């Protein structure tokens, strides 16, 4: 546990907490002498407690002003699994079924099928860490790398919302790779979930190659193929083997040229999606050592509660004060001096 202060400069005010110890908080009265009065330990104890309550009230108020925090930092954990960046296509075509039509009746869209399977996959891997990036016309960061599986499942739940028309897969890949920088070197996984591809500019390809050279990953592509759409292994027609004509084939070739472990799963129905994700899960099981960030808790409320308690004690002591001289004058049978009259 790490204890920190948001405003440590406020601690310079702590000497003010000594003032109640040297100056009384109750009303003072002058008496000729108390030498003949018997010892009163209870009164001394009460007087000391009142002074201490005043000191604690001031000290706790200053501490609350300093903004105490507890927790935070990080702890090293060891698990079995992987550090996985999920890169999920959010283009409009993901809202269609595998037949390439709008869902009707009990049909699922490709995004819905992927959502159910991925959420189940996340919950079966409690020791993994996940980050989520969506992409269409631009990358959409949805969740940084975290060990909170429920948070990752909630981010994945948003993938079946209506998407946009265009796909910029190059920038999406760059964003997903940035999530994995600094993570466990032997357990980095990039899982691309998409029903198609687009042309990646050669300059972007070069940047992706350099990024993967710095931080190698295990790369998987879950290709949700629409019926009658070109497949990854379809032979091109004469003169049509270009990235513009066959973007999926050329993206597959680009991935194969990166020099990292790569596997593509070409699926054409929800059942095949589940089988492909299960296969990825079997491939990615290795010891993982990672740093988990601990939450920071604001302790200002506790300091203010101590200050309030002490102030209430002081208020009670103040209300219990008695003016002995006034009480003596008001007592029944008290002698009063009559004014003298002239003879």
C-alpha cells in the first residue's frame, strides 16, 4: 500500500494543532487562590481531554485539506494466459448476417455472433489481460489493457451497435499494437475480428512493420466471411491480383510477411466463430507475469469525520459550561446587599 497526499504543502499548517494545548478552550475566571481547594483529578482529566480534542480537530482538518490518499501503486501477479488486444471491425457490414442481409427473425448479425463468443471467451480466461479497440473510419479506443474481465466484456458488448461505412484497418492495427507496448514480451496477442479488409498505404505498412519488430506479437485474424465473398485463399483472376481487387488476400499476405506467429480463421457461420475462438484459447496458454495497478482511495472523508467528532465534543463541552458566579447569585436564599438609607 502506498499512502500519498494530493496537497502535501498543507502539512506546514500542522503546528497550529498545538495551539489548543497551550490556550484553554473554556471560559476563564479569576480566583484569589485555589491552594485550599481539594485536588480534583476528574476536572484535570476533562480539561486535558478538551485540549486534546481541540488539537485533534485542527490536525484532522489540516490533514483533510492535504487530500490524503491510500492504496495505488502496483503489485506483481503471475497467471496463465496472454496479454490480448482485441481489434474489432465496427464497419456497417458487420451489422449484416453471414448471408450478407439485414438480420430478421432470430438471425444474428456477424457483430452479434462475435460479441457472444468473445464475451464467453473473456470470462473463461480470468488470468488474461485485455484491451479493446474498435475501428472503422478511424480507431476507437474502448478499453486500455486491464485484468478486469467484466470491464472487457462490457467493452465487447458495444460491438453490435450500428457501425460506419468505411474501414481504415491500418490505423486500427497501429492503435492495437500501441496497447501492447510494454506488456509481457512472450504473451502479446493481437486478435483482429473483421469481415473484410481495406488497402493499407505502403507507408503505414512500413510503420506497422517497425512497430511489430519492436514489440513482436502473436497475430490472429478471425475473418467473418460473408457468403459468396472472396476468401483468403481464393485464386485471383488474371490481372486482378491487386490490393484494390482482393484486399483480404493481400492483408493475409501482409500478415504472413511480418515474421511473427500468425494464423487466420476463415468462418462463415456463428458455430464456426465459436470453434475458431476456442482454438485460439487453446493456443494461448503460457505463464504470464504482469503488474496490476491497485485502486487509489480518497481518505479525505475519514479525516473530516474525525474533525467533526472532535468539534462536536468541544461543542458539548462549551454548552456544559457553568458560570459559577452567576449561578451563586441566582441560587435561592442567596444574600443580596440592600442599599443604605439616610437617617
